[in-house]
């Protein structure tokens, strides 16, 4: 059955064509996102949800979306999606960070010009027949200092455009490297330095707990007198009430806003001020940008639903089309190693350590680790998947450790999963051979090579003569056929491991009889 995607906001028709070409069924209801009750009533019929900014994907909506696998945001900001709730339910959240970068950056530059030369007010005055030439005396852009708060994709484009206008550009961004700042030609500064020096300040950062009101009453008071402020990023980055007071006092010379705390902004404290320019969230409103983000979100969602490719996810590592085939066998191996350990563990797991050795260490191990955690949690938690597994483990206080190193043994690639429990460590080793099939190659210090099968029996026993015959005989008497059988021991007469793949499941009575055999320490029925 083909996956189904609901588009609940206005999106270019080109997106529908992309979904159809990729074999995805699509339901286009562009006004549905404004009605949360109607959305909640039908969301469980879809594998994917494509949105813009009008749809609010809350925890309540997600609770009704048991089938949902992916949310695609045509745009950058995902503050209208409860990402934590989506992650907890195993839903990937993607955005399209590049499709509207140029458009938004150009709008910021346009607002800066409009603000510097009083263009909106001058236009209104002139068209009213007033010809107030002496009233509109602006300032030049050339030679002024532009302070960029947030120098990611959009901020970097604004910076390069401003440098082309012969402005000096300073940037505050905790994630901006010195090398990147140098390549852009901007000066990297702290926020207080930017506030004190900038003639114009433009904001290009996401809205988070750390960036909300980054231009507060206190920070506005530390700005250079006569500063002009542009916000094309997110409402809430600037304290609007505090800004209005700074404008009224003449400390801030002007402001140009495309985004507001409450949208649609039919009223706002900034409205009506003679030195404020406002637009109705037009940063991404160009023909080219609308087309680009629609195409991008449709391609990304289709690639995930049809091929498992993950691009621009905000809650999971990206996996390219080239990486997906290489990663898939290791993801399968890690999940089955996790299942193996999880089915053996009799006590709660306090820590998970995953060691990557050889070629696998060069892969995207975050995705493989998520698979291992998913497998380990699956025996005790329903509905766990790769997306939610790491957060579920973290919520339960399980520490996760990753180690990578060069190949040191007989295998080109080796994954070792170790779970620390109150009753001791449980360790399993696995690899992927050239046939692409995952295999377990060791349990603890005991080497034992076996393919994973749907039904298996694991036995840990003393290495004594006669065990294999008694074990096989009991299964035969119970009518359980052995498909494959693998053995290993740490030393002669020491501790041994048996892994048998069986046709069908063994009954509890059969397992109890095996457990009663002399020298048997542990018997576990396993499902993969």
C-alpha cells in the first residue's frame, strides 16, 4: 500500500506532482491546518503531514496520529511543531532550510533600505500630493556597521550582500566558527559588542528559550543611540513593548519588522509609529521561494517514505541517498544486537556502550546507535522506533556512550553493544559480511557465529559432555525443529553459549525443561 500524505496548508501544485511521481498518495486540503479539530479527526489516516506556518502540530494532534511517520515543514522555522512530542512518538520532523534563504535575506536588505530612506512614508506622502521633500532626510548605508545576530544560512547571505554594499559587518552567533567568519569576511563579536557598535541590527536566529527577547529592554538600552533594527526571522526575538518605548524615546531611530509575536498581526504596539516599517510576513513570499520550498519538502518526504532517506531532519541525523544503502545493513545489525541484549537483560539497563570498529566507524554512527537503543528498548516498550529511542532512553536515565576505533581484530567492521545492568554487563558483538546479512559473532568473551532468525533459543551453560545431545533431544521430543545451531566457549570445560534457530516458537514448558538440564545457567527464547 502506498504511503499517504496530507497537505494541510497552501503549497505549490508542483509538490503534488512530485509526490505522485514518487508513488505517494497525496490529499491536498490547503485550509485544513487552520481548524485543529478537523485536523485531529483525520490525521490518523496519513503517514506524512506537509505544512507551512498555519498548521499547528501540537502534542494533542500527535497523540491522535498513530500512523504518522513524518512532518515536513515547507520553510525553516518549526516553532509551530511540538518537536519534543513528535520525537517521543517517533515522528521525523523535517524543514527546508535552503529553499527560501535568498528570498528572506533579500527582504531583510530591502527593509533596511526602506528604513534608511523612509521609503514607505515618503511614498504615501507623495501619492497624497504633498511633495514633502525636506521631511524625508534619510541615512546612507555605505560605511555603516551592520550587526548580524545569527549568521547561519540567511544571516550569511545578508552579510555578504551588506559587504557588497560597502558596509562593515559584525556578527554574533555562538555556533559560528572563526574559519567560517573569516571566509564570509565578517568580524565575530560578542552580543554586547554588537549592540554597542552596530548602526543597523538584523536578526536571523531561530526562536528558542535562549533567543526569546534577545533584544530585551536591557539589551536595547545597550545599543548605540540611533540604531535601526530589522527582524525578518521570528516574532518574539525582540521585546515589542520595550522597542516601542525605545522608539518613542528616540534611542532607536527606526525599526522594520516582517514578523510579530502574534500573527496574523491585525494590531501591534509597533503599528502607527512614524519610524516603523511593517510587512505581513513576506520574507518567503516570492514566486521562486514558494516553488522551491514546495518542491524540496515533497522530495524530502517522498525520499523518506519510499527509500528511508533522511534530509534536513531537526530530530534525527540526515541520511543521504548514497549513504542509505551502506547504512541499512549496519542499522539492521545494531537493532538486532540491541534486541539480543534486551531479551537477555533481567534488570534495568543503566548504561549502553556501543563500540564501532573498522569501516563501520566511518559511517554515520548516530543513526546506528539509535537503532541499537531501539532494539534494546523494544522488549519492554511498545511503539519504540529509531526516532524516539534515544529520547526514551534519556528520559529513563540511561547513559549512552559511543566509541570508534580502527579495526583491531579479524573483522573489517565490528559493532560491540554492552549494556550495564544491576546484575552485570551483557555484551554482544556483530558484523555484516559481504552478503549484506548481519551476524552475531560473540557473546561476552565467547566467540559464536550465527545469523539472526525470526525464532531462536539462547542457552548459557557449563561446557560439559552430553549437553548438546540432551538439548537437541528435548527440542525433538517437543516437536521443535532446529534450523541452524551455533556453539562457542571461552575454554575447555568453561562457560559455553548455544544459539539455535528454530522453526516456530518453543513453549514455556520446553524452555523450563531445558533450564533444568545439568549445567544450564540461562535459557532465553528470542524473537527477531
